C-alpha cells in the first residue's frame, strides 16, 4: 500500500459515497477537521468508534500526539485484532 490521497481526492470520494456535490462534501470535510482541531486545542482526545482514537499525552518534554487504531483497521493490516467482520 503506497501513495498519498490529497484533500481534493478525499472530497471527491466523499462526494461519491454521499451522492452529494463537491462543495457540500468539502464543507463536511473542512468542518470535521475544524472540530478535531478544536478538541485537540482544548487538550481533549477524540475517539471514532470503529476507526480508532487520537490521544494527547502530556510528557515532561511536551505534548505527544498518538493514534490508536480500532479493531477493523488493525485487521486490515494483519495486526492483532478481534475484528471478524468484512474488510
């Protein structure tokens, strides 16, 4: 698995999945990322059930940002997982 998906490509994919238009999909993605930033600025972690959690840990050297993938994502990469559903 190689490559990188741009924001533009993500918006196009959201547009297809939601059967929407580009502007509306872009608004959804922009709003979603703004909400994530707002929570991180407040020192809050964010958990997206079924996807994973984004955690902020305070250390003596500063704040560390971590991602803990959910079981479905772990299964996709062959990591230890209890997920039994369709990938």
